[in-house]
């Protein structure tokens, strides 16, 4: 039987030692949720007998029947919930509910309930139908909270514009109605010097657009697309001498107005020139939840003081996903010397595998850096160091991902070269494709037993060398970049046993610039990679034109950056209505930082734009807001979040916090060219140059740079 797999490998070595909030449907403001379920946002009540308060059902299924109840509970993750009273009705020929269509304006405060009545026909005659004889459901086409309904009485979500569909089912028939909401929302005014800011402060003359005193929007860039379930976006602009500001977000389903003095703690170092405002969960829901799957227009008005001339910025367009963007992001945080985990909705990351962590085998982690996650998010391969009885020393570990940190060690004695390395899981999580830290021969490993299944060879039997492999999700090809071609992305098929096909290049290096860090999309149809560690590209997984993600690479702070800083190590989000590529980049972050520090950024990618004749499927990138400004973050993996599908249970008692001290590389790493210990040393330049502790040929161990670079 032929068995094929796909592996990515790139031609430069990299070494380094180097909960989701669930949406609730209610009558009050809702925060941005995450991890949408398998249906539209829905709230339901069901007719039945002898019950109270029907239970919630997930994934778009109906709620439990109940009688003598007082209303359905809120729906979660596209599910439904039951809980109204009633008796069975005699069948009717047709069913209708009224009002059939409604248009309602919301302001973000308490919304008035809407009562629906039902009627039917039987034998040509009109008959009334009791609301309690029907099952009522309210849905949206996106993941915003739709509100709740019970016995035909609908309580809207007061903080989201858009259209909901009311469905009544019973008496052998189904009827629907629609309600279209427009949200006119004003965010809570902040104060400037103790005085509240309001619309009256902007009553002065119109100073026009794009004048010398007009605020200049810096971040986010025009045409950026955001997950609807992110919210800590820090809007940044140049003050141009103004002290009062009005931000207006106008979409087809809402107008959201924010009054601010532009003062935010994050921008305190540049407060004299920069205006900043960070969206809270409620305001972001009003903006993105009302326009999920669509766009808004943003303008910023500025005034020197109350009643003076009002100056208007240029307008920019921002868009949002229709669905919540799911998944957990694991990345190496150099500032803590280990791996952190977060979702796009998190306010801060969690330390998942960091120094001083005591594992279940009683080993204590010293360093955890080069890592890879299985696409289902259940397993993690880590190159790290630990001390203790299990002797997990400077090698490859296979670990089970857990709802709460740390992960559980499964295998730490791989029959492979020791030291920092890259690996990638097969789709069934049973095997690993492994690349040694010195760019040596690739190996197929048994993930459970730790044994070598097959060294990777080409069609002529020659050893295939490279690093940073990635296994295709459909197990049909092995894709890798290897030293022989000096930086090309190639695909290789494993035929089982020790048999491999010849490698086929799908993305040759561009000029003298090497391609590296290939990563399959979850669907397996595209490969993302970096060129010269500064530009992101994609290529069809079966070969074709190399397409630069131009907007993601070059649009920085609403300007074209002709010489982008380091942009590397792409990873794809789990599937959704848009595709998302995360990567580490040293680019500037608005007016807050000038760049030079690697952080995780994300850009939306829409391949349908190529069908329309456009040459770039990407949008400008945004910074993941859960990161600290000074944190150095690399090597993100975006995978399914096991916490979304498994019952995590209560968080364990962590006990007293432990002072971790400085990260391992803060003074203990070895400089390139200096003497090192083959078993325990970490090289300071591992991440930047691929430096590793090895024998340069003179008989002594030193931190050296791989010769194939």
C-alpha cells in the first residue's frame, strides 16, 4: 500500500533555546466572543409538556421541550435553548407571524421587547394560533448575539445592528419574520482635565478635510481586516495640535461615535504628538458585531478646544470577519524564555511552557524554544532543556497539550541528534518529520515510540537535508526547502518504508534571496513562506506562480514601506470565512514603537480577489494586542484550541507564584565562536543565524553558524 505524506523544509537552520469567551444571548451589551459553533447565532424556545426551563443545546440543535416555563435561555455558539409553555395545536394549512418585517433603531441602552403574534388558515378560514403552541427561534447570519425569544416575545441584543430572522415552527408549519436593527451608539465620554467631552465641543466651524491641522490616522492602516472577536485595538493618530477628538465609525448597520481626549497609558511616551484610543469590549461589539462580514468608514475630527474649528481626517475603511476567528496561538516568547499561548480575544497571554515549570515527570524546564503544534492542537513537539529524573536534556520532546499549563511529556528519548531542531506532525499525530539543528538529514520519527522510521532520501537515494519541515494536512506530498538548491521550497512524497520520490521545487529562490519557513494552509491548497526573511509569499501547493502578499508586507502605519523590516515564520489560522496568516515582524507599531522588536502580526488573505483580476490577495496587517510592547515574540503556531471542544474543568491550584528570575539566555547563552558544551549550551545567535554548539573542525566545541547558509 502506498502511503504519502507532505513535509516542508527550509534551507536555513534556526535554533534557539531559542478561553475562549462564549457568546451569550441576553438583553444587555455583549462582549466579543470567540470560537463560533456550527451554526448561526440562535436563541430558541420550544413548546412541550411538563417541564421547566429547557436546557441549552450546542451546534445549532433545538432546545429541550418545556412547559410552564418563563422563557428560553440564551444561545451559545450557534446553538439554541428551550423553555416556554404551551399545549399541542391542531394542524393548520398555513402559518404566519406578525409583524413580518420591522426596522428598529437601537442606542446601546435597554431595548424594548418586540411581541410577535401568530395566525393561520384552516380550510380557507383564518384561525388564531397561540404563541405557546410554537417553537420560536431567533438567528443571525453571523456570530453576533441575536438576543432571546420566549412565547413570541423577542428581547433584542441592544448593542448590535444587523438583521435577525424570527422563526416560528408548529402545527405542522413554519413561518418567518425579519427585524433589521440600526445601532446609533455613543461611547462613554472620557474626560479632558476633568471635563466631559461631548458633541457640543464640536460645534465650531468646519475646517475641512486634510488640512494642516487635520488629525492623521496612523494605525490601523486603511483596508485592514480584523477578526470580529478581537477588541483591544489601539487606534493611533497624529494630533496636529488638537486636544479634543471625535471618532466616527459608520457602517451599513450602525454609527458609533467616540469622544476622547486621545490620552491612553500605552501612548504616554508620545502623548504630546500622538492621539490614542483603545476600544473596550462593548464598543468593539457595537462596531464589529454590527458589521460582521462587512466594513465601516472611520474618520477622526479634531478641535483645539471646545467650540473651535473642527478639522477632519481623511477617511479609511476597516473590515471584519463574519465569524469568530478560532484557534489558539502558541509562540516563543524570548522575554520569558519559553512558550506562551493566547487567542485573538485574550487580553493577555498565558505562560504555557516556561523555565522553572515542573512537569508531571518531575523534570524542571530550563528552556523551551523551537516548537511545533499538531493541526488539531492536541500535541506539541518541543526542542528544550530540563533537569530532573527523566533526563529530558537538550533534545526533542513530544508533549500532550492540556487545557491548563503545563503540557504533559509523552516522549523525550527520540533516536535522533540532540539539540535544537524543528519538527512537524503527521495529520494523524502518529509520526513526526524532524530536522536536526545543524541542517542534517531529515528523519521520519515515530511520535510515540521515539524511534526512526526512515531517513529521508531523494529518488536517487541521496540524503535530503534541510530544516523547519511542515507536513501536509492531506498526507499527499512532502514539502521542504533544502541546502542543495540554496533556498528553494520543494515537495517530496514518501511512499512508505524507506522509499521517497524525487523532490520537486515549487518555489525557487528569488534572485539571490532564499525562501524559508514554508507552512501549508489548513486546506492544503496553498503554501505560505518567507523570502529573505523580509517578505511573505504564497504559492499553490502543487506549484505555480509565487505571489507576494504585498499589502501585508509593505503597508505599515498607513504608508508604503519600501524596505520592510524582518517579516518571517508564517502560520495559518484554522478555517473560517477569511483566511488569516500570522507572522513575526520587526515593523513599527503606529506611533508607539519604532520597530526593531519581533512581535506577532496578522493579515487577512482573500484568494477570491485573484479571481477578480487583483494581483495581491492580502490586506494590511494588525498587531495581536495581547502582547506586551517590549516582548520579543517569534515562531507562532495557530491551531485548533482544545479548550473549545474539551471540558477543561476547574483550573488547578497553582500555589504560590515562583520567581522565575531572568530567562535562560539572559547572560547564560554562548556567543558565536566561543567554547560551548555540546549537551547543555545554548548559542546566543541561534535564532538570527542558526548558530549551534558543534565542532567547527578543530576538535573543540564552539557556537558555529551552519555552513549551508
